[in-house]
């Protein structure tokens, strides 16, 4: 129904920047909120940032002031600008999308994951 393709991960030194991109396709007319999760080895997957169709954003405390989530005008692509990266940001980052159909929300749409590695 909805497919998500991510790009932009890589290796960066501490203090550097990366920009992640997630493009949605399929039944995009039903897209609602989108967000970015991350999962480090041995740790729970956590929500890093989210954005609604109205542009309301939310961030986990550890990335506030460093990361910025945004969407394009068509609201089919979501970005995560990551500045001042630190080793603790190292994780696989996953794009997530929510659909709203007949008043029912479904958030079980995930990108393939993109590795972000921050070295010292």
C-alpha cells in the first residue's frame, strides 16, 4: 500500500552532518504523519523525530537543537537534517509512515533502514 525508500546514511566524524531522505510511494493520498526511528545494537528502537501533515514537529530530547525534520510540499518525502553528530547517534535509522483511511490509522509502514555511523 505504501512503500518507503531511504537514503543519505553514511560514515561521518563527530561534529559533522548528514541529511537523510525518505520517499513514499504507493497509496500516498492517505499519508498522515511521518517520522524517523533509530535502533542501536542491543537497544530498543526509539522515535527520534516526527512531523504531521500540518507541519507540527516533535523530537526526542537528546536530538533537540541538532536535528531537524521536514517534509516537501507534496508531503511525500521526509528529511532528517542531522547536525553536530555524536557517537551516541550511531544507529540504523528507519523511516516510518502513518496512513489514515476511513478514520483508521495504520503506522506499520517502514523503510529498509539506513546506517549512520559517527566516529571519534
